C-alpha cells in the first residue's frame, strides 16, 4: 500500500510525524489475509527507544496474523477539517485539510516480563493515576499472568513511514492566512489544530 502524497503535501519534518503519532495514538492496524484486509483499532505508543508497541486480545482473529516478522500498516489519523472555497480571495472548490501518518512495519512479538513492562508503559501513558486501581502494578503475580495470557503483545519495527500534511500548501500565502483566520472562528479542536499546523508550515516556508 502506498499513500498518495504530492510533494507540497509532504510532512514538514520528522518531528512533526513523531508529534502526530504521540498526540493521536489511537491507530488503525491493517494486515492482509487471503487478499482481504484485516483491521483492528487500537492505541500504539512509542517506547523508550521510539519503537511502537501495542496489544490485541488473543480472541481477536487478527492476533494470529501478528506473528514474528509479519508485515502490517498502522494508520495514525491526525486532525482534519472542512475548508470552504468561500474563504479564498478567488472562490475555488471545497476541500478537506488533514494530517495523517502511515507506518509500514514488521511485527516483533513481546512475551514474558517484557510484555508486562509494555503494559505498564501503556497505563503510564494514558492513565492519570497509573499507580492506582486502574494500573496493573497492584495486581498479584498470578493475576498479571492471567491477564497476559489473554492478550498478544507486539512491537512494530518500522520499515517505511509515509506522512501527508494537506494544509493548503497549494494556495497562496494570503489564502492560507484566510483559511487560518476562518478556522480560528470555529468552536472545533480539530480546526484549531489544523490552523496551528498551517501557521507552522507558513513560517517554515518563509
């Protein structure tokens, strides 16, 4: 699979890609079996080395496809928003601005203590009270082992990363500022995020 990315919509830099993944970790994980896509939605987060890690339920048929060395694609969906043609100096066509990252990777299976450490890392990342009842550190060893028996943990060794930041770069600086201004008048977090990304790309292009 290849993502269509015109040159002017390429990600501004590696930091922008890393930041998008960190801010939007709920990914779409895609494998292929018998010519059909197999899809799971799940959080994927970077560990201390920058490697993406996650897990699925063993009851999920997708787990059988996530064997050592299997190839997968993880899609991270960043902010997105409608752009009206009336916002340009010369009205054009309606469109959608967005940012997305596709990570093509090979699976590395995680077992044993490494799997427990990965789960602790996930809880630390998302839970406001990781040491409380929502965490796993308070559980007895047999309880932790029982929990691990029902999930399949893995890391994604990145082979190729594609990123598309479609932020009106094909428009004039003046029109891009008009879009930013219009987005700023919406009560929409995605509109604010896209406006911020647009301003960043504008500043980098000067």
